[in-house]
C-alpha cells in the first residue's frame, strides 16, 4: 500500500519545486531591480532639478536638465515596474526541469 502513495508523493514534490522556482523567478526579476533603481534615482534628480539655482540653469544653457532627466528616469522606472506587474516572470516548466535532471550523453 505504501507503493501506491509513492508516485503521488513524487508529484507533490515536483509541484512544490515548481512553485519555489516560480517564486524565485518573480523575486529576482531584473525588471523590478532596474525599475526600482530608476524610480529612486529619478526622485532624487527631480528634487535636485526643482531646486536648481539660476547659475546651474545658466550652465545648462537655460535648460533645467536635472528636472527633465529626473522625470525621464521616473518614467523609465515606472515603465519597468508596470511591465513586470503586467507580465510577471514565469518559472521553469516541467519539461525544462526534466531536461535538467536527465543525464546528458556526449
């Protein structure tokens, strides 16, 4: 009777491995890291641009470059975060995991 439970236990183990791999893929999604960094730096540069002195603006030939670049960085960071939210990373499929476990012939 223990033999009947064995295949079922292996399937449960495989399912748990897939869930862990999928969670790890979402956790370490590079879009989250890039988007978060761009948002943080974008906030800092935007705040610097809001409080630029007239001499700093004159150096940039009248353009509030810190403000515009900060806003662009915020937009890019938001793009990456929205992209990651709309299309989350998928974990490896069962076939990919099976291919990794299979012995490779040379």
